[in-house]
């Protein structure tokens, strides 16, 4: 049985998984000697960086609960990682968070230029759906269609992009904890929710299992975002791979600004426990998922 109380095994497993995921992304990302080659280079520069790959790892972990093939898990995981990468590229642009560093190296618009970074984000977003819709992802067209619908909903205006809008309009404004929870659930929880539920969809485990994992993912995603907010206050720049202290500087509404450091840490623990409580229906089958949840809470980058 997995050591459910420790995040350490997940840290090791993620390091191994990063190699496999990088190979998968490498095989999916285009290359060209033609005039569009600069775009492809920028996509590769950002997607093949040093991300943790926590979202595709969640897809793989939930997929294993329902005996989903490795290929299906890797492709459904690659799709969410491509969208996550696009969001980071666009988030780093001067019009948004204006960050020069990402994952320990120059942001895409610094390494290339703003126009190329915008296009690289756009092309990564569309590639994600091309990957999901391909029959290599799953032989059943109904399953592929369900995944496309779920990822589109989580990534779009009612999910990540909508959360980013609320984030931007909340800068330097007094907002309550309920709105912060809403924006962070949308901005970060939505893609993590897709990742946790994708295994159930691929394994045709039924609506109840998929809905339970979606709820687990939303709650875990909010805890993940709170740890991100805490790392912005307490984290080490080298570990985090980008400038810290930016949230307070930008007047961002976060759980740390609303509840203080200790309050935010307690809230992350509470949300993780609530997410974990959803998993009882799966018994020991969900032990690896429980370990991922503990890793999310304990992470240092
Ligand atoms: C620009 C459409 C658009 C959306 C931006 C994702 C996002 C919304 C902004 C990025 C900044 C941020 C703090 C997002 C919250 C999600 C988050 C914690 C991202 C970092 O995810 P990790 O830690 O990063 O998984 P790695 O580098 O490991 O992949």
C-alpha cells in the first residue's frame, strides 16, 4: 500500500514521470525549418521547461484507479499540460503579471518577443484539443468528446480564463474570502479538477465517480493555489523559479492577504482534508491520489 501520510514517494515518482511526460510532449509538439519555426521553438521552449507536471501526474494517478492505458493517460495529461503552459506564457506578459522569469528561466516573451509569446500560447491551447480529439487518445469517440467538453469548460470563461479576469479586476480592491475562493477555484482549481476526473472519464467509470473526482480536484486545486500564495510570501526564489513577493506588490487578493499566513495555512489543510474525505468511496484504490494531495500541501515549489 502507498504511504498515504507522506509526500516523499510522490516527489520521487514525479521526478521519474517528468521524463516520460517530457518525451510525450516532445513527440506532440511540432518542429519546422520553415518560417513558422520560431513559433514552434517558443512553444517547445515553454512546454519542455522544468514544470512539475502535477496535472498530468494527477491524470495518470486517477487513470490507474480505473485501469486506463498509459497512452490514454499520457495524452489526456499532455492536453492539460499544454493548456497550463499557454496560461503561464500569457500570464507572464506585460499586460498581465509582467514576469520576466518562469520555471527558473526567462519567460517566453523575454526569450522571444511578445507577439511570438501570444502566438505560442494560442497554438498550445489549440494543440491541446487536437491531441484529445485524436483517436490515439481513446478508441471511443464518446469518451474523447466528453474529455474535450470537460477540458474546454474548465479552461474557458467559466473556469481558468474567467478566474484570471476576476483576479485582474480584484487588484487593489477590497474583496472578501468568498470571492477569493471563487477566483482561485476557477483560476487554478478548474484544471486540477479536469486532471483528477479525466481518469474516470477515460475508464468509463460512470458519472458518480467522475463527479466525485471533479469535486476532489476543485478542492485540492484551491489548496494548491493557497500553497502557491504562501510560497509567494515565504518561498525561496531559487526553489520557486520566479520572483516572490509579487502578490502583495501587485495588490492581489489572496487567502494570505485575507487570512494572514497562519490562517491561509490552516485553510489549505482544511480544504485538503475535505478533498480527501471525498475519496472514501474508492477505498484503497485511491491511496495514490491521497498521497498526491499530501504532496500538494507540502510542496516547496
Ligand atoms: C492567462 C488565460 C490565462 C490564465 C492565467 C494559470 C494562470 C491563469 C496564471 C498563472 C499564475 C498563477 C499563480 C496561476 C495559478 C496556478 C498556478 C499555481 C500555476 C503554477 O502551477 P505549477 O506550480 O507550475 O504547477 P509548474 O511550473 O510546476 O507547471
